[in-house]
């Protein structure tokens, strides 16, 4: 396909055929031991090199940036932050929201009300879980991103924030 079409069409093919497979349930399995995601990351880098006609050993970070494609690690953070936004703005069913994060109920305001409480986990494996990573990523966001009103605006601003 590469010799017959332009780069824009190849990016469209990537977005329609490859990206859905990478992002399917990524918030659940995306943060795991490197040995489980190594093949996916390598394949994603190969595809980006194919799109750009780059040699096999070309560094992939500038290629991702040039094509405006998020690497696997950024895809995981992006989708986790979208889930956090939905959780904060009550856009998830109650049962899902309760299982992901429990907010402490207070009758008074505190200066950290906008933060999701981070539960301490002693085991390394629990740090790969979504209950640990939603608060971690969301609390690291700048405050102007946490106060955005619409999900579409939040998605656009998060993409910009992650690619900088």
C-alpha cells in the first residue's frame, strides 16, 4: 500500500485498522510489565517507520511527533485521563464509579477537593491497576485542564498537553 498512496492516507489506515486494536480496553491492561507490551510497542514503531519511509534503526520519537500519533505509553495515559474525567464529572454509571474510586465524603471544603485521593498500595502489581493510576495521572494535571466543561475540549487539551 505504501508505494501507491500518500502519507495522509497511510495515517488514516493506521487510525482505522491499527489504533482500535491498541486502544481496546487499554485502561485495564495497558499498564503492565514491559514484557507483555513490548511486542505491541515494537509493532507500533515499525508501522510508523513504514509510514514515513524511515530506515529500521531510525529513532521513533521524532516520527511519532511529526505524524501526530501518540506512542503506546501516551495512549494509555490519554485514555486513563478520559476515564478520570468521566469519573469526576459523573459520566459513568454509579456501579462503575464506585468500583474505580471512592471519594471521601466531607461536609466542609478543603484545598485539595479537586484531587482524587490516592490509595497507598504496597505491592508492585497493584501499582499497575487502574485504581492507582486514575488518581496518579489526574492529580498531576494542571488545574486549568481539570476545570474544562466538555469532554471534547478535555480530549483536545489532553492531547496537546501529552504531546508537549
